[in-house]
């Protein structure tokens, strides 16, 4: 059984796109704190992709810092980069998503966004020593991944 359950916050505004077949998708990274953290542990940054109605919801209503619960499947694929090296690519394909904060809480977070800061994966690293998708004809590795 391949089932992933995650609770975390979006690290940046989701990247919205459409496939050549005009299927809407959303790519985002979920920041998930580890359950048992040592003083030098960093959170996990988990790449996610959602399709169709889930993507429409994410692209329309969620932004950086949104607290969400995700159910999905873990996917991996092997791609060849421009230098000819094989690279493993991992992501979670979102089957179900729900927000875990009220609209008022989300608006308050947006107003106070200068005080609310989720460090990027690169920032946290400074401080510390695809299978086929039945939802689309395009594999996740072929989509544009463009996050700030």
C-alpha cells in the first residue's frame, strides 16, 4: 500500500500550470517539522503535485504559510539531466487536501507576513552541517518546477 499523510505549511506560493492536454496542476513544497527534533534538526521539505480540482483549489485559495493536511501517494521516477546523469526524482501526488486554519486565521497570517517567515530549504541547509500518474498523460518530471 502506498499512502502518505502529511501536515505542514506551504513553503512558497504554489506554482500553477496546465499540461499540453489543458489539465490544471499545482506544484508546491510542504514544510513538515520532524516529530522528534534534536536541536540541530531541520524540517523536511517535501515536493508535492496536485491535479485538476485539487490543483484549482490550491492555486485559488492557498499561499505561502498555509497550514494543510494532505493525503496522497509517494511517487518516484528516474530522469536524465542535461549532463547525462541519472537523477532520482521524488514527490507526493495529492489525492486529498484540506486547510487546517480558518479563513480569519489565514487573513491574519497574511497581514502579519513580515513576522511570519518560513525559511527556504537553502537557508536551513546553511545552518546545518516518477512513476506514471493516472490523472494525466504528462509525467510529473516533465512539468515546470518554478518556486521562489
